[in-house]
């Protein structure tokens, strides 16, 4: 699985929690994120604000940022090391866009559990990414962990801070070049 496929899969999983927006913390928050896909661990961060999602991840030593916004028909992938961006077209994002802006899966409460000494609520989510489980902090609804049923993919959030997020986080920097245009200018022939 390529770095980009891993990041898009993580975005798809993250968007599956969007129906929990009834919990105030899920509308506007930031957190440190640790994702694990198989044996690959990926530190990063997540910002959520007004339906917009920004996921920053480091995979195989490379940092990438994916920005999803409800008013756009594409995702914007930022590559900070190269100061480049790439728009992923709808065919590559069909599942993500449906999950975020279309028929979102509805989390179903399963049980209250104690995880690592903390009271949690466990939800089952039948999503386009497959069967997922979400654990939130009891009483506050703060997301703690999202995991695939087969336990191959897991995201954990720490240092979660509820509150508004800067609009600039959801925009591509003005000095970034379009990756696709750069390739066509430098390609031979």
C-alpha cells in the first residue's frame, strides 16, 4: 500500500465519525494522532472545523497533509518538503466524498467500557471503509480511538483540544506549486 493510499484510507476512516457532530467536541477540535496500518506507525495531527478535515501524517519518513472540504469536489494533498500540492479527482475520492458529504454511516452505541482505566462509550460504524469501532470518553464524547474490526488499522487521538480552528489550516499555501503542472513542464519530449 502506498503512502497516499494509506493517507486516503485514514481520511475515509476519520470521516466515518462525522455523524457524531452532535457532540460539541467533534464539530471543532484538534488533536495529536497516531495511526497504525499493519506494522506501519504514522504520527500526525488532525484538525476538524465546520465540516472541514485536515489530516497531517508522516508515512515512511514523508510528511503529507490531506485537506477535505464540503464545498470542494476534490481533496487537496500538500507535500511540504517539495512545496507542492496535488488535487485528487472525484474518481479517486468517490468513497471519501460519499462518506463525508453524502450518505454518512450512523454510529450505533454498543456499550460502555473501561479502557486503560478510563470510562468510554463504544460505537459500531458500518462505513464505506468497512466495519469500524469508535471509543469516546464517557460524558464528553471526545474521540479516543477508531479501529477497524480486523484490528489492522487503528487511530488514536491524544491531547484533544475542543475549539475553533484557524481557517488557514484548511487552505493550501500560496507559494505551493501544482505537482501535476510541474511534471508536465519537466517531462521529456
